[in-house]
């Protein structure tokens, strides 16, 4: 029954929040952009992988690309509305890299499938970004790595139950919306933390930009590479126009809102409206 799947998704979301409290790491701008997102986007990566293995290609895809859109439009948008503005004047370079990464994914997706070869190309983009992040500055990360590992294990367990719940829901709703629900569930922890504390430093915003970049290049490529080991040939894209729309809007809005050096309440409202419109059009 659908309510069983919904209940499992809700419980998994709570577990994601608990795991996020265990995996908090402080570092420099470059570290927060290219390293920390490996931790914060692990739920999205695992969910996309498990969904793809289950044969839910559309849900797997939308889990990744709508995670990026949610991070940008809802998290940054609401924080800007609540706290007044967000300073991003030192993040033009990272916004550009994030946008270009999304367009590389889009270029590879035009033949309606992301193959293992495409995934290697996406990983090359990620490696280049990590090298750039290193020279930008990693700082001295502060955390208890044993606690982080415990948090990641909890995330892995949460992902298993989340995907089982999404699998049930996709029997009653379009698979695309199942992917969107999964994207929101895996992004809720970052959403709660951002609302409580605000994105007070540009390092914090850099971590959000890094998550967006990871959603487009690392999550999808990791899902395809792992799934290929169990006989899944690639991630097939059923609706190219919708994929182009969501990816392009997200990539262009990253550049747009960063170009002014500060994200205001007005731009926050625009971001929220963009997310709602994309949901309606998908």
C-alpha cells in the first residue's frame, strides 16, 4: 500500500538528519566545495545507485538532478528570504565550475543514455574540480572522523529503506515524482541545518555549490559505474526535454545569482518560484 512507502520515506528522512549531525566537517572554501560534498551527497549517490539497480532509471536520474535543484532553489532561496541576503562575491569561480559541470552532463545525456564511458568523463570533470579546489585552499579540516564514518553507515542504512519506500510509491505515482521525493528526502538534513544557522560564511555556501556539482557529475556517474557491475548497461533518460529544462535552469541560475555578489530576498523568491514551476512542468 502507498502509505507504507510514504511512512518508510519519512522515517528514512529522520535517519538522514541524525546521520548529518554526525558527519559535520569544517574546512576551507576549497575543501567545502570539492571534498565535504563527498560526505553530504552520499545519500543521493546511494539512492541513485540503488534505484538504478532496481530498474527505476527515471527515479534515479531525478533523484540526482532535483537534489541539485532543491539545494539551489529551496535551501539557498529560503535562507536568503529568512536572513535577508547571502554573500557570494568570492564564489564566482565555483559557480562557473558548477554550471559548466552541469552542461557537461547535459551534453553527454543528449543520446538518451549515460554509459560507463560517459561516467568516466564525468569523473574526469570532478577530478579537475578537486585539483582546483586544492589550490583554492582546503584549510585544516576539523572533525572526528570516527563519528563521520558512523554517520555515513547510518546514511547507508537510511538509503536502503528510502529506496524500498520509493519503490513502493512508484507503483502508485509517476516514477519521475518518486525521484523528486527521494531528492527532497536526501536533501532535508542540509535544508534544516541551513535554515537554523543560515549560510553565514562563503565556505558554507561553497559546500552547497559543491553538492550541486556532485549531484550532476559524481552521483550519476557513480550510480552508472556501480550498476554496470551487476549488468545494468547505463542510465536511460526517457524525457530529454525535461532533463534539459531542469539542468539548464539550475546551471544558469547558479551563475545568475552569484554574478551580483550577494543573493537578496528578491532573488530568493525567484529561486523558490523556479523550483515550483519546474515541479509543475516535469
